[in-house]
């Protein structure tokens, strides 16, 4: 993935997180901040090209996550 694409995905995640922080409680909903943090964490690691053996918490480490939805590469493929 290109650096520009990863930056765009990070910005999109940041915008969505801020919107959801303010809007979801109005509908009685709460975002899963734990997983959102890790999605952002992994995207930043990819942008900075940090290849760490720790691949995030379960379920990210064991099952991976939806690449199309999050726009970031599955943890097990970071350095392939």
C-alpha cells in the first residue's frame, strides 16, 4: 500500500472517531474505543514502517480484520 493511501485511511479513521464520539451517545450508542485504538495503532505502524512482532490484541492477532472496511493490511502481512 502506498504511503498516501495509508495517510488517507488514518485521516478517515480520525474523522470517524471524532464524529462518533459526539454523535453516537445521542442515539444511546457507544463506540468500541478499544478496537478503534488498535486499528489506528496498526495503521500508524504501517505508515512509519515499524515491523513489530506484536500483532495487536485478539481478535486482531488471531482472526485478522476486514481489510476493505478498515483500509489497513492484516497484521500477519505487515512485513511480507
